[in-house]
C-alpha cells in the first residue's frame, strides 16, 4: 500500500530498476531486463535520456530542485 492506485488502475508485474536504491517515490522506475551490473551499465550507456529525467520531484518546474535546496528541503 505504499503507492495508492488511482481510479481503475490495476497493478502489473514488470521488471524495473530505480536510479539509486531508496529512490521511490522520488524517481519513477525504469523498465529493464538487466540483471547484472554490467547489463545495467550497458543499458544506461545506450539510452539517450538522462536517468535524472525520471525524478518525480522535478515534475513541477524546471528549477524545482534549486528551489527546494533554497527552501531547506535537503
């Protein structure tokens, strides 16, 4: 129950990984079949999108991380 479902959403089983351990709910999971460290590194190097693009905390504004730093969030 860590993540409440909205309306008629149903949970699905998928293989995902997070940018760093403990990132949920700050970042979204990325679908991945990588099992080993080498596979994760190869996957990250092949993707054109930054892993930081999945940071949900930045969803409100482009400068939201800077704003949060100034407000003492960190």
